[in-house]
């Protein structure tokens, strides 16, 4: 029973990590775009 829960927990952690990385990259990119205003580097930095 405990083995089932640990496997489930690991799978959930992996999913959360993947979603976090994807969202983090999107938020980071949007933040940089807002920061630069799309003018400093012609909007082609990322």
C-alpha cells in the first residue's frame, strides 16, 4: 500500500515540476517582454 502511494506521489511531483517549468518559462518571457517593452532589442531578445 505504501509503495502505491510513493509511486503516485512521484508521478504527481514530476507532473507538477513539468507544469511549473513550462509556466515559469512563459511567465519569465512575458515579464522580460514587458520589462523591455519590445523596443530595447527590437523585441527579438527571446
